[in-house]
C-alpha cells in the first residue's frame, strides 16, 4: 500500500551549538518506509553530508581533470609521490571481520524481496546486496531494499509470489555485504540543505551507506557479523580516504569500536589499478580486501582512452576475455598486492548463466563458469562472484579443489608477479576484430538492458548472459568509440551513425511489441548516448534524470 502525504518529511535537529544540515524527503512514503526514513536516521545521514559532501564534489572534479589530461596525451603511471607507501613492507590491512573469513563463493544481486531470499538460501558464503550496478535506482527499490535488508538481517523476511509460491529463509545464510551507489551518483528523492542554506540532491552513496549502518550495524554485531560494504567505482586513494573518514565518523557516532566496519574495494577503474596499494593503505583499519570488477574495468579502459586514436580501440566484447594482456596483468597485480598486505583478493563475475528450461545452455554455462573459476583459484584468488544460485556449486567446487579446508590463500604472496605500467596498458588482442555481429550485439544488449532498467529491473538475463549497468556501459561506449574513430568491421562494413541508428530503430520496434515495453524510451536514451559527439560519463545518469527522478 502507499501512504499519501501532503508535505515532505524534514529533519531539523542540531548537535550542540553548531547548525546542521537537513535532509528533506521528496519521494512518496510507501508501506514501511517510515521505519527506514526516521528523523534520527535522516539526521545521521545529513550529518555525513555536512562533513563530506563538499569533499566528494571536489574529488569528482578531480576525476574530470584527470580524464581531460589523458585525452590530451598524458598517460597513467604509478604515483611517484606515494612510492614510500608501496616500498614500506611493514603495514597490513585489518583483514576479514567476523563472518568474512571464508569468502570462496559470493553471490551478487539486487535487494528486492524474492531475490534477497534466494541469495540468502543460495549456499554462498557471502551475499553482495547490490544497490549499484544490479539495481535500478527507483525510489521504491532504494528504500524498499533497505526494508528488505532490515528484515533479512533479523531473519523476518518472507515473500509469496502472485502464483502463491512461498519463499522463506533456510537455516544457513551468508554474510551480507552491501554495495552502496558510487560517489558519482545522487539521490533525487532526498534534498540536502547545508548549514548555509544551499540545497541540492543527496549523495546516493551516503544515503545507502548511512541508512544501512544506522539501522543495522549493532544488530549485525550482536548476530556475530558486522557492517560490511563493497565500495564501487573508486578512481583514487583520495576517494578511499574519504570513505575511511566516513567509516571512522560513523563508528564514533554509533558508538562502535574503531575498525568494526569492513570494506572491500572494487578495483573496476583503470586509475584505481595504478593505486591499489595506496587504496589499501588509506582504508587499512577498515579494509578486508579488493575485488576484480572486470566489466566496469573494461568500461573504464574504453572511456579513459576514447580520444587516443585507433591504437587504443578494443575489438568485440566477446574477445575481451580475462586472458588478454591488460586484463591478465590487472588481475595478477591485484592478487599479489592483496596478499602482500594481508587482504582478500576476490575474483569477478562470469556473465554466463544457466537456463533451467534448456539443458544444453545450462551445460555450457556451467562449463564456462567452472573454467573461469578454476583460473581464478589457481591464480591465487581467495573467492569469487556468481550471479545465479545454480552456479554456486560449480564455483565452490573449483575453489574447494584449491583451498581445501583453508579459508583463503593469503599465504600465497605471488612474489613471481612483476607487473609494470606498460603491462597494464597493453591493449593488444591478437587475432580479434570488430565484427558486424559485435555491432549488432552491442546495440541489442544496450537497448534491452535500458528497457529492463526503466522497468525497475537492474539485472537482466539477455541471450543467456547476466547483464547489468557495467556490461551495458561497455556496449554503448564501444558503439560511440567505433563510430567516432571511423572503425570498419572485419568484413569491410564502416561503423557509421546511420547504420547504428537503423539497428536501434529496428530492435526497438521488435521490442515495442512486448507487454510493458519501454523500448521507445530506451531507444531515445541510446541514441543520445552513442550518436552524439559528446560522450556521457555514465549511461544511467541521463536515464535517471529523465525517467526515475
């Protein structure tokens, strides 16, 4: 049910003599939203904005300046000013907190009620409860997801489908790790007013983190776990430092022991790959590990070098496996860096998913996932991701074969790894090409994903692959780049705007016949993203502003 309201809800409390900012709720108050958007919780999140909102803005501006410099001819390298951190062998990160000691299989997924229960019953050791790439950030999904997390932590979550099927928790459930939205995203349904009276949208990451920590940190600790987070889209150790300060202030405000909060950082941008060690150092009192976020990493590589000519143009997405030189170097460096500092190295997600109605598709998916996880376990990763409960046994079997009864393999320091800046930037993919099939697939995936996202579903099964915002970003950024660099397919077809626009219209027309289709809106968004001269930094920002806010 929906609770109607004639006015917004505002928190206006002050601490001591210092004026404090406020958060005003602009979105509708659906059933149980009042349990999450309490005055006390909003006051806490507003306090985090008072301290960190301006720094976040400055760091986002720094991102833009660095991208501009790369476009103008600068190149990435390891930072000379932080060499002392990398050369000091004496420091280590805090490591896993209670319930995070064994992470051999983690399942990822959004926080809607049914999928939350399925993830909790999957047999995985960890559930990455996703409020970022796998969640369409409708107001109902964002606050409803917090309600579902609140209930899951307290084991009071259940669900009955329209067909009458009941979903309830089993006896054994995984440790929950929340992925809040990245620093670049805002929340339009909460308005922040700073102490000086300036107003604007709330910072999405602080909203997701703050509401979850405020309501659940103590409950998690009492249940033998803790408030744990995945940090997405970081591009520098300064951004990691900002999160560390947020954690420290949260622990002080909520009366938690310093270091109670644990974070795993997704290394999913090219700039962050050159600052892995510094990111660990900045978060060392709160850090559990790093994750190889492969799909966003590919998107970041494409985005960073979009103005650097044909030599930096990558072929079809299907050719960009984990064995190509720059991806191999990135994952090898991640494992070595983590284990040298006592951190977990968590592998990425294979996009293949099973189909219970098609045994052959399922067989192929299990085979591909097993091969992927075997490589990760052999390389020294301590755990990995899957996106479907049916893939948990296959992934666990590969890690069991390497780990045995050990919880991880942090003892494998990988001293044989010596990755240079040139290795991370080696974008050669021998024998690969841009093909007409690749062009068509990129159009189709981006369109279908946007259609799903606009309908409120942030993770979509498309052609037996699990697509999320990161894979849609790869698809649309490749299309833009192939057009703007004047690329030609292997069989001689020029990749031009007219051809791509024709494909967008064709696929949108086919999709428009489906019930509930948002194909026309999806086509409008995709045309803007790939046919114009400007490159939108993120595909979903314009979609959010136009359709969800």
